[in-house]
């Protein structure tokens, strides 16, 4: 348009909301589609387009909305933020929008003013807390069993050899025994002891006793595969001097100990139907079992006889060569 020698042009300047609306229409997107892609509620998108900034949440969220919107459209987010800041500044200057609220600040006070009274109260709390913790620990030790954890060996295992390492953990200051023999316990309650096994099934009873005589007990059953007496050929046994003695478990497992002179021939658990056979014996045999009615013996492969008729323990019953002659 030409007027009075001047050329006038209509300058078009879009607001942030108008630009957002124009872009949305160009991309043919609805509020719902944009909200789903940017996780901005549809009502906030509408407020932005209408320039209703007063209905929007805190400014930090609005700036996040604009960044997400720009990234979704593949545009530079800085341009959106710059235009938003400009419009907010103009609105605040015109009084159309209140400025950010200033938080009320109160004089800072030092909550930890060190005074003699503070030191006394702190010391008293520490002393009472320590005393309570100590008494509580002593009470638990008095009423509870000591801790006893066996990490090795695993009960029911079978090993080739006659020595195992007993390892575990208990409470510090607790006394530990294995089959009545003392086991060294470290300052942290750990213990590690080598145990010698007899051939066959061995039962190891581990017992932990604290200073209040509270006891906890664990039993580990280990089968040791050492030299086998039953694997010797019968021809070899006939040339050995002395007699043959056999002990066998009947129907139920029994704990048996056999000794001849100063030698322990066997000490362990016999499973039902299992036996231990020893040849070339000269000295009397001493037998102990925890169940006489399920333990039987025989001489020189002769008839087997029960140790007793009742299911009671028998300790140190003596068998001699004379008994073989008396019981052919």
C-alpha cells in the first residue's frame, strides 16, 4: 500500500500459543495424540495455545512441557523457551500476571549450640544407650541358645579317606566340642578342626555351650571309605591265626563301637543289613551298641546271635575265643 509517499507493510508476529497451534494444525495432530507422545496432559496443551499461563502448574513444569513439545516436533527447544520467557516478562510488566512468589525466609538458627548442658545430655544418652545395648545382649545370651552353623562337612556325604575338616561359626566366647573333644574357636566365633574318621558311617556330634550353659547341638553323619575288611578274600582269612568276629545291624541302624585290646576296630553307625567283619583276632573283643535287640554278632562265620533281647544300650560286652568254643 502506498500512502503519503510511505510504504506500509503488515508485520505478522505470532505468540507462543499461536505458533504451537499452527504447528499442531500443520502436522494434523490432536491434543490427545500429542499428550500420548509427550506425556503432557491435553488440558495443559490447550492452555499453552490459548496463552492461559495462569492455569498452568509451576514454571519448572511448563519449561519441561515446552522442551518435550519441541523434541516431539523435531524443533529447537531453545526458541520455544526464549519466546516463553519473553511473553512472561511482558505480562508481568503489564500486570497481567503476578511475578514468582518469594519464599519467606526466617533467620537461620544453629540447632547445635554446644553448651555444657548439651554435652552432659549427649554423654548421658550415650552411656544409657550403651548400657541398654549391653544388657540386651547379655539377656539374649542368657535366654537363647548359642548360634551354631556347620558349613563343612555336609551331613550324609561320603568321602574317600579318614580325615575331614570341620568348619563352622558360633558366637564369640562359646565352647565347641566334637564328639566330646574340644574344638578351637577363634575370636570372631569361627572354628576349623580336623576330625579322624573310622571306616563306614560316622556320626559327629557338635555341641556349642555359652557361658550361661545354654547349649545347641548339631549332628553330622559322614561315611568314610577306607580299607574294607569285607573285601578280603575268604582264602586269605583261613590262613590268619585267631578267630573271625562279625557284627551286623538288624532292621534298624545302630551305633556300634568294637575294640580288641588297645585297638579300636570300628566306631560308627551301621545301616540296616550292613556288617563289619574282622579276622585274625586273638584278644577278646569289647562291643558297645545303642540297641542290643537290633545288633547281632557271630564267630568264625557261625550262627548269628543278638546282643540282647531288649532295645537297650549295652556297653563293653566282652567276646572271647572261649565263647566260640561254648557256642559252636
